């Protein structure tokens, strides 16, 4: 007997799965590597992997250091 996908997850799915082509509201078929090569039905709640954040225009979290300049310049006092 197939259990229905909970409403909290089913409402967030509106496109077919890019991995296994499961329709919205259907279960994905995945390989279960823990107990051998068998297939099990799991609800597909993560249809697309998240992309990397857009950090092109973001300032660095900490000031960058130049390795071409010494950390403590030597000052000669005469």
C-alpha cells in the first residue's frame, strides 16, 4: 500500500523531478545502497539541488592580505 505524500511536501512540488522524471505528487524511485541493489519508493521533496549563492558582488567576509608585502615592515631609525 502506497502512503500519500504529506500535504506540506506535496504543496511545494509543482514540476517533474529532473532526476527520475516523477510527476508532481508521485514518489521517486531511488537505488538503496545500504541494503544492496534494490529500489525503494520515497517521496521526492527536493526536486532541484540548490545552486551556489551569487557572491560576485559580495564583499569578502574578512580583509584579504597581500602576500607580496611584509606583515611588519622593517623601519630603520638612525
